[in-house]
């Protein structure tokens, strides 16, 4: 999967198209990511214990990773990262548009 935790992404499709957010968690097996402030759903919560508040709670729900694209921190453009090996032989992600290391 081309998206990892703590990446900044932009939504390409769906009701939140154009929104940017930080990836809170990624699930490669399901192919989904949880993005902060994107695809927020309302859940009605009943108080279970004494003193616990109930009410309507806003909660982020997972979105398919194919619907988001990583934003380069240097050029601020949405891009799919390329992979390259650095001097030490370590694999790094690189922006395809500005050639900066991500």
C-alpha cells in the first residue's frame, strides 16, 4: 500500500473530495486508511455507567486507500511516491514531481 501512518493525504473521490488530512492508521489487509477529519460519521451513544455522558458522537470511519493520494511536504502537490535506494542501500520514498525524499 502506498499510504502509511502520519502521511498527509488528499481525498480524490467521495463526499469529502478535496479535503486534506493526516493518516491516523492504515490497514493494508483491508486496503483502508483512517484520515483525520475525513468521512466523519455520527454515532448515537447511550450512557452505560453512572456519570458517563451519552449523546451523538462524531467518529472518523475508514476510507479506501485508492481514494486518497499522498501530498508532498516540499512541493505541496498530490503525488504517488516513487521508490529509490539511497547511498546506504535503504529503500526510500521519493516525490515524482519535485524529486524530494519523503
